[in-house]
C-alpha cells in the first residue's frame, strides 16, 4: 500500500530539494477571481484543530482559520490575531489582539474568544492539544483586545506553538452549532481567508472566499478545492492532465522533468524536518555506541541524496535543518561515508532494519543494505505493515527503524521529544544527562543566544552518540501550473492561499 | 418454496455469527494500535491512554466483542475510529461509487462475454473458438492491478484520453462521471468477461446438443433464429448464476482496482481501514460483504429455479 | 483475486473409470502445450541461479534505469541498477513455491474437511459446512489482507493466508465428489462387504477424486500466484530485496511515466505464468469432461 507511509501523521518523506525559495513575483498585478484545486497526499480525518494530527489537516486549517501568531518565510514569529506582544515577564505574557476581526459566522473575535478557545483545547476529552499547551495555566481577559497568558513555568516555545493548531481561533458559536458533526463540517467557524463549503470525503473538500476577510483586498481566489490523491505518481499525472493546479509533493525523480516544463512552476525551500533512521540504544547490538557510530560512518549520505532524492535537498548531519536559526553548519562528523573507519570502529555484526512498503522507503533500505555491507555490517530488512511498524517502533521493539520527522518551527520540536530521556518520541531509549539539561534549559531560557548554544551542544552530543542516523534534509516544495501566481514559500510545507491568484 | 427460503435464512444465522467472531478476532489480534495511528506525530502516553479509554480498548477483548455484538443486533455498527462518522454513513458515502464501478464493469464483461462465447460455441473447434478460449484464459491470468497500471500509462498519462483516477458523482456531471469510470471498469471487468465467456460457451454447447434444438433445426427453423432465440435464452441460465455471484462479490472484487485508480469506494475504504486499524469500519464492511454474498447466493438459487423448472425446492 | 476459477472447476465431472493423465495428454495438444509451458517455468525456477547473467539483488546505483536491450542487460536495470532479466528469472523461484505451498495448505485442509463432511454427513456435515460458508462469506481478499496484517507481511504468511482462502474451494469440491461417489454401486458394494471407512476413503474415494482435484490444483496455482502478486503489490508479500514480481510492479509503477518496463516486465512474467497454469487446468478439464470434448 504505497501511500500509507506517506498518508499517516505527517511522518513524511517529503520530496527533498535544493534551496531556491522566497516569494514568487511572477505574473504581474494580482487579479481577483477564479478557483484553484490543490492536491493533498492523504485524506483528512477532522477539520477541527482540537483533535487534528495530520499534516494535510494543518494545511487546510491555515487557509480556514487564523492563528494568534504567524511566521514569515525565515521562520520569524510575526503578528497574527495577536497584533503585538510583551513577553518581558516570562510567566505572564501580554498579548494585544487585532480589533474589528469577525469570524465567518459573524461573531466577533475578542479576548473572551481567545480564553474560550484555549480553555477548550486544554479541557475537551478528545483534545490533542493538551501537551502543546502544557505550560499554560490560565488566560486572563484584561479587556476586549488584551489578554494575559499565565504560565506554570517559562516556555520559550509557546509563541511558535501558537502559530500552529493550538493557536487557531474558532467561533465558539459555530462550534456549539456544529455539535457532534463539527469536525466534519465547521461552517463559519474560522476568521481566515476561506470558509468551509462542503467536504465530500475521499473526493474533495471545497472552501469559498471569505468576503469579509479582515486583511483588506484578500483573498484573490473565489474558492479553493482540495483533492486527496494518496500517490505521488497520481499527483503528477493529475497536474499534467490539469485535474489539479497545485501540489506540494511529487516524487523526487520527477522534479527535473517538471522544472524543465514551462507549463509548470516548481519552487522549493529547505524544510524543517529531518530524515533517517533511529537505532535502539536499549538493546543489542546498538546498546554498544561503537556499533551505532559504525553504521553512521558507513552510511553514504551523498549516494542516498543522489539516488533516492535525486539531489533535491541537502545531506543531513543533525536534527536541526538549515532553515532554522539553531542550525549548526559546522556539524559534519559523518560527512562522507568512510567504510574503512566504520570497519575500524565496529564490524561483523548483524541487525534488522524496519521500514514500510512505500517504494521509496524500500529503495532506501536496499541501498543502505549494500552501503553497510561494504563495512562488513549485515543489515536485514524487515518490511512491515504501517500500523505494526509504528507500534513496534514506539514500543522500542526494534533494532533500527526508518522514521522521519516533519519538523517543528522551534528547534525544541526537533529535539526534546526525540532525545530527552522523557521525550514522547524517544523510541531509541537514548538517555544522556547533559543532553537532558541542555534541552531543558533551552525550553525555559528566554535569551535566544543562550538557547542557540544549548542546541548546538545538544546536537553535537546526539550526533556523536548516534541514536539516530541523519541522512537527508528535505525541502518544502510547491508545484503549480504556470497560471498560478503570488505564492510565498514557507519552510513548514504549508501552502497558504490568501495571496495566491490565478492569471 | 417458503420453507426452503426460511430454512436458508435460518442457516445464515450461524454463518453470520461465525463471521462476526472471525472478523472481530482477526482485526483485534492484529498488531498495531489505532491510537498511535490517530495521534501520529502528536503521540504521548497520556494521549494514548485517553484514546484507549474513549474507544473502550482498555476493556477485555471478549467484553469489547459482546458490546459490539449487542450493538449490531440492534442495527448499530458504531462510529468510525478515525473519522467519528457513524460506520453506516462512512460505508453509505462510498457505496454508490462501488456500485457504479461494479455495474459498469459487469456491463463491459457481458458485452464481451455473450457475443464471443456464443460465437465460440456455435463455431466450436474453429479458429475463432480457439482464439476466444485463449482470450478467456488470458483474461483471468493478468492481474487486474496490472491491467489498471497499463491502461493508466497508455490511455491516461501518455495519450491523455482519460483522467487519472478520481471520481465525479453522476448527479454532478454525468459526462465526467462516465469518463472517470471507464478505465477502472475495464480493469475490473476483464476477468469477469473471461469467466462469463467461458460459461456462455460451455452452456451454449450443452444447449445446442439438446434434443429440442436439434428438433427445431430438423424442422427447418433458420439457424440464426435457433441460436439467438431458443438456445441463447436457455444457455444464459448458468450465466445468470455466475453473474449473480459476481454481484454478491462486488465489494471484494473492487478492492485492488479502487486502490489503483484512487476510486472512492467501499473496497478501498476496507483496505485503508485495515491499515489504519479502524476496527469498527472493517467489521462493518466485512459484515456487509458477507451479508450481500449470502443474499446473492440465495437469490441466485431462487432465480435459477424459476428459470429452470426442472429444479424443485424441497 | 477472483473466486472464479474454483467455480469453473467444479463443473469437472467424475468418471468412474480413471483416466491416466499422460494417456489423455496424447490426444490433446493443448494439454501438451500447457504442460510444457508449466514445465519450462519450473525449469527456470530450478535453474535461475545458473542461467541468470547477474546477481538479482546486487545494487549498482550508477547503473540504474538502463533501458531494455542494453549491453549485458537484456531487459535493462531497475531503479537501483539491478539486472531486470535476472530478477525476473529469480522471481519464478519465489512465485512457484508460494503457489504450491498455498495450494497444498488449501488442498489438505479443505480436502480433509470435504471428505469428513461428505463421507460421514449428519452433524459433521452441518457444522463443517457452516464453517466453510462463513469462510466463503468473508470477502477473500480482505481476509487475506487481514491475515497477513495480523501475522506480519512476508512470504510464509502470504502462503498461509492464500491457503486459508483456498480452503472452501477444495472442501466443497471434495464434498460434492464424495457425495456422488457414495451413491455409486461399487462403493456401496465395498461397504456391504465390511470394509472400514478408512480403507474405503483411502482405497476407493481418494483415487477417484484425483482427476478433478488435479484440474483444480492447476487452476488454484494460477489463482495463488495472482493472489501473492496482489498481496505483494499492496506491500504485504515478499520482503525486499527478494526479487518478487508483485513487489517489482509495486515499485515499478512509481517509474511508469519514464521507465515503464520496470512494471511491465514483471507484469508480463506474472501474466505468462498464471496463463500457463490456467491453460493447463482448463485444457485438462476439457479433456476430462466428455461433454465439452470437441
């Protein structure tokens, strides 16, 4: 089932690529009207940020709902529904809200609404936002346009968290009106550029222009239609037949062809996730650090980048990608594969590598197998059905597991969960007291330079200890017909449609 | 007749019961945790525990089974684990697409099968017969996903005659609807065409050997008339049987084709639900498929008896 | 994965006088043709290590995507530079054993159920046939997918799953044949002479079942190869880097636009193999069935 690995939970090996991003200024003056069809790599499950866990859901949300904060293409936090903020007191964050914003159902966005939304995310039994907002103790309404977030402890990552689903503001009236079916039909619930029309599951999801959008002149398009196409080849074919106008993912092998085809526009920018495979430090053979390092040394990242990713993207050395302010450009201890050095470190052992049946993952596995064989390491490949594989990796029942990470805006999201002793994604059972201390300090510290130093330290240690072998950093791409203009490319893979127009 | 139908219906009860146990045990004993699938990159021990509790997965398996059985006896298939929709809605949304695909595939298979099968039978031993028989064996030998891939490559990607996958509801755009259904229907119906042709041929051969056909010929009735009016009508009786069974198996048959063509039908839903460990939806679909299989079998037997008076129900 | 070959096969009628297959083949060129094709496939499977020009799993990434008829690569190379011709030849070594183990599972389990059910009748029959009905009512492909998902995707489990799916076919076929045979005079006579059930089953029933069962085995072998390819296509069959045809189509489909042969070559291999088995079963049935003999 080739799409499953791509489909679930944004554990995506996104088509990777070389930097060339930014805003597209092609096509002259924006004009209003027309609609665009966008491909999603999998079907959505919910339209409510409360219980969402898929990348494709976030993509739709960004065009329907507004968040308290937004980012710019360099990942800097910028105003959203919060116009300005004062975080000088790390336990009491003061936010000033945009005034005059209305939800699509006509109810007003105000301080009370912020409080109600955060309250809902923190208390609803089906909420998946509780851990995002774990540091929030309460929200105080000062007046209509001022709120104070009272925190239990300082949280340097909170603003970035409020860019995503935990910061998306919904009309409580619409939520109540929707009742049990709200997550399937959130009519009028957002304040974003487009509003919900209908969701014909497994076929299409239609949004129409929000005529009262609070940003003047936007959006340009009359509507947006999403189509779930769970196969990168089908996405490409649909682009070519004109069935869709915009896509985010095509197979790496097809990028060159699309780039040279003048009826399409291809753009990409470094993404925020990482790709590779985790090694279980809690069980043989990888409880021996030398064996982990041998695998990291014998892995040929350039060959993977070339043969699997068709040189789209860059080789990866650590968890924090080039798009981030905490990227460590000096970190290259496993730069080029070195079979001799790997052999000298550890050789002659056997391990099993778990992956899914996705063809790209399968090719990667076969390639890795042959690379490691050169260093005398025997890698057995075990292909598993997706749900089984997820469970076994999460429950530490593996020696090596091919898991990618779609990435988070703040470096904390690419490190803490994975390599803090108590991290939720610490499948590798990695534990290092110093790394824990750095990651904890970076969470509460408000000084960006101090945070950066923490992440540089932690990265060096993690890469050296090799509980995870990093291979390639991918790209965030947008592929569209040449009639689509006005894109701004963001590293977080989300396609924001407010300023997009059709020529 | 009534007693026969009643007896058959009574015998269905233990069969349906066995199916409920089978599907429940099979899907629940499969490794994998729906909570992990639901949470994806948002997983945490607390969130997993909350979902288990919410779905009742923390209860012993037999308790979960009995709860489910209690619900289905009252016609309630529960709600989908992944989308929270009622399972009946989830299946109901997909059923029209599957039925349409199945119907067009069936029409395609009969359009091929009946003429070819008849010609092969009438000209038995001729080159046409050998060709048709060879085609029939070939038709069931090519994997339908492979037919699908080849059709997509040549007719959709290369020649752009047909759209690549997807579905447009008939009431939205009848023309587009037909354009989308043709390729998957050909991929799906080819094996059926081969089987139906074999049946038409062998049944026709048998009928042509019957006394009444010989008599009709001996009396000087025109050959075409004999073949197409007298013989074909009777020869199609076993074809009706096999077609009936094919209709009963529509959901299953479409699984792979729907996957290849991203056709939003029940078959694809079944596969996705197995992969996502959406227990309630898998259980619902299997029950529906089993039920339609059993009913189709009963109906086929009844129709057969009605068409062929030599069979009596006791 | 269609249940159709089974339905076709049940038409095969029993003949009291046994026909030796070899004898029969003499008058039927189609049987000879199909038999030779199947034999050839077995030879390929057997000799693959000796006749393959390359190692089927040796990765040579610099040599990827060579088109067919390239020097030293008759059918070209795949996305990792592996020789496609060698992989296709080795694929026979995967498909044929899978088919036979799966059919054996179905035949043994289904045959025993059918014999017991048909010979002893009564409660046995009633209970066993409900079990078979339930198995039949269970959509076959969904059953196979679920079984493989439950046991873990690999070839052994694919064989088990396909074997289980094949059980009802044999159970019903054998039961129907046994019921017919039981009514025949020679069986009744043997029984009245005091023969034990075991000896009747072994000496008189099983030998008379052979011909129709052989026809069915040939048809189910084709079905099993298709089923295995389908499971592998869905990612539930052979493990990489095993040169498995279904798996090769699954990966090859990714490259359809530029390098279509990566999917078409293994697709053709499956089709030819299944065709050979179906042709053998089909021609044997025709040869054994007096009504259809031309």
